C-alpha cells in the first residue's frame, strides 16, 4: 500500500493505492490504517463504526466514489484517508449510478467535535467534485456542417 501524507488545518489527509475485492474489505483495510496511527484505537472499533453508519444508508455518491464516515471518540483530529482502487470494487448496496467503486474517501472524527466532522466531509466533497467527470455536450443528431473556412 503506497501512502502519501498531507496535513492541512482541517484534518489529517492520506492518500493510498489499494487493492480490494469488496467495499467491506476496503473499509477494513482503511480501518486498520487509521487504527495504526492512534495508540489504543482498535481497527475492529473503527470498522464496526463504519458498518453501523453504512446500515443507516449507503455512502456511495456515484461516479465510482463512496464516502464512508464515522465518529470515534478519542481522535485528536479528523482523519481522511482517500483510497484509489487498482480496479473496480463492487459495493454492498446499489450505487446511485449503478457503477462499481473506483475510489473511497474515509472520514473519521471525534463525536465531541461535530463541526470538524462536517468540515472534513465538506473538504472531501469539494475536492473530489473537482475530479469528477463533467457531463459532455450531447452529440448533434443530424449531419454536422464543416467549420467555416478561414478568410484568406
């Protein structure tokens, strides 16, 4: 797992390249990564918090992206781990556009700091929205006229 670390004010952000067969396996890998960074935090606790949140409603947002998030007591700062998968990863629920996952952005923070949690989710949403493909202009339905000639 390749890891790149950045530390902006809002949260600790890491990006990883990840191989996963399922979304749950990806969440488990990311839960372990978060737990490794925090003394006394157990990966199973992070994972179960993510799964509890997932049962409330799927966190896939479309375009191959899911943003699982949970609040975990004891974190000194919100943490974001963005995983880019090496292939398509099936999601547990139906995704908004029916596409498999290609990326997952995990957000965890302390429940005592809800503003920090929302700021981290906002940071992820704003940043990744810039990376999403934009709808292209539909192709014309009839014959296309050639462009006008340049004046001589």
